[in-house]
C-alpha cells in the first residue's frame, strides 16, 4: 500500500490582505489538513527577509545597495572602517528584529479564530524565523558581516525568548528558514564570511549555528526546518539535481539537535520531473532520524496549474520513500505568487492530501 499523503504545510508567506484573511481562507480551503498555520507574513513582510534591512540603517556605511533579484555587491573597507561602522551600529541601540512583535500581534487573531471554531483546536500557530545569513548576506556588506553576526544573533535570540514568553507553548511552532544557507553549502552565488573558503568548514558552521538556534526553542514548542533554493522571479538561483545537499546538512543537524525536529520541508522543482527518483533518493537516509524524532515530512510538490506534475511527484515520493508518510506543500512561501493563484494552490494542496484531524 502506498504511504499516506497526510496533510498540508504552509511555508510562510501568503499574499492576502491581512492575518485574519490568511487564517480564514487557508483553513477553509484546506479543511482539517493543517497541523500548523502561519500568519501569512502579510504587507511589508511578504518578501522573505527584505524588511529586516531596516535594522542596519543606523550605520549606513555597512548597508548594501540591495536590489531585488540581483547579485549583492560589497565595497572594500579597512579594518578601522569596519570597526567604526559596527561601533556606530551598536551606538544606535540594540537591534530588534520585530519577528516577535508581529507574531505576538498575529497570535491574538489566531486565538480569537480558534475560540470561534474557525481553526481546529489541535492546530499550532507557526512563526517562521530565518537564520542570520538570510539577513546579513543581502543587507550587510561582506567585510562587516563577521562582526555584525553576533549582534544580529543576539537580537534574534531575544526575540525568540519573548515569543515563547508571550505565546502558550502548546500553541506554538517555530520554523527555521534556510535559503542562503543552501547556496553557501552548494558553493554557489553567495560568499560566506566564514569557513575560509573550505566547503567542509562552511557546511559545519551552518550546522553549528542552526543547532544553536534550535537550542533556543523550549521542548514543548515545536520546531521545524524549511529547506530552500530561493525564489527569484519564481526561479531557483540554482536548480538542484537532487536533495543530497539538503540531506547532508540535515543529517548533521539531527545528530546534534537538542530538540526533536517536529517537521521538515524541502522543495521538489519542476526541473526534477524527468529524474524524480534520483532527486528524492537521498531522503531515504533521513528516514531513521524522521522516525526517531517523530518528524512530519512535507514535500514541495504543489505546482500551480499543473496537477499532473504534482501527482507524478507524489507517486515518485511514495515509490522512493517506501512506507514513510509525508504531506504536501508548495516549494517555497507564496510571497511572490500573484494573489489570484493563491486559491488554486490551496485547493490543489487539499485535493491531493488527506486530513490530519
């Protein structure tokens, strides 16, 4: 018997007017299929981490001239200039990511809708937090990144603490977004400030900071990983030939994580359609860890207007993964998706999956 396609995962951003619209429409179009639901990262938060660039305006010299879907350019600076720029950032006051503030505000809407019976009682409120490279790489010039990293990391951890102090743990799930991290591990497009050009050191550093971030999550709060290959103009910055890099990283994280990994999401791009078995095969190495941690696996197989591709991907995953169950998702958040396509994506996700409640 083929493994069950159990439930739907929403990666994060949903281009609808506000939090209440996201929670109502996603729940209505995906009945009893969501173990976790995000607030949709609506408004100015809709383009992944772009709103975080404002954190660094107190020290203009270290800021990049960010352009959507374009390479990140950095200038050359002396050590004295770097120190002065970082000092100016510190003097501007402690960094505040704002992730916690927005989540706490959105949780009040989540709580209201759950009390009204709109959201199932077992569904958790999902907050997506990107690892530091997803903020520093596009918005802080490379010579400054090493010294800004601990400042941003401290701000991120303070926000995670406040988040968990403000939302009941049994209601909360934290998703860790890993996009630029994947580019680093592939040795493609972005240059990391760490690792000294040694790809193995780079990969280990990624595992280390991810495990530290997971360590900030209380045991009764869920934690999950979203593995990403970018979404620039609806294209990956690199079309992966398999999930080998994602799997390699996950094996390291699972081996050292102080917290169960409750859910795990990875993309399945249209470019993999003609070699799906080979693309998905590395995931088999993770099944023992999935089983040990009780991980819900979600595959990003839902492609707008292409049910045939979605079904072909599901069949391949059922074949490759043997008896291990999984749910479905889009490849990435829907922040860059035309609003008119959202309903179709939600409906297709429900049509190819089964309820979890």
